[in-house]
């Protein structure tokens, strides 16, 4: 998994300064100060909202889940498409979509 974590700054370099921080028993990924991805058990999950989630669902990508108080909780982060880890242009495209979703979500909470 450290190989995946180590690759994220290069993979998403066009989004800003990429920072990886330990959290949730996994890692949170930030572009500048925007939390846009999670890495857990070697899987990259990207932030989604009502606008971008259909793109992930069309590809059959699963949501990030965890168990709290015996109940499964689903977060608005979807498993990244395979091409994100293989193609820099796709990484940038999907990364931008995740950052935009994170920004929209934050704006809606204000």
C-alpha cells in the first residue's frame, strides 16, 4: 500500500499540493486543503456528490464503507476507476471531479 500512497503526489500533481494524512485507520488525501480521497486497504476512493456519483455508479464502483456501533456506514467516496492509477490524464480528470464534489459539499454546509 505504501507504493500507492507514495504515488499520489505524482498522480494528482495537477490538483495542487497533495498531502496524505493518516485517518480512519487508513489515509486521507488532500489537494491543498481540500479532502478529496481516502486510501483504505490499498484501495483509492474519490469524493462524490449527487452530480458526480452517477459516473462512479455507471462503472459499478463501490462506496467506502465502515462499521460503527455494529452498523455499516457508507460515505460519499467511491472506488476509483482502474484507469485513474494507470493514466495521468484520467487521474487528473477524476481527481478534479472529486475536488469539485468536495468543494460543493463544503459550500452546501455553510
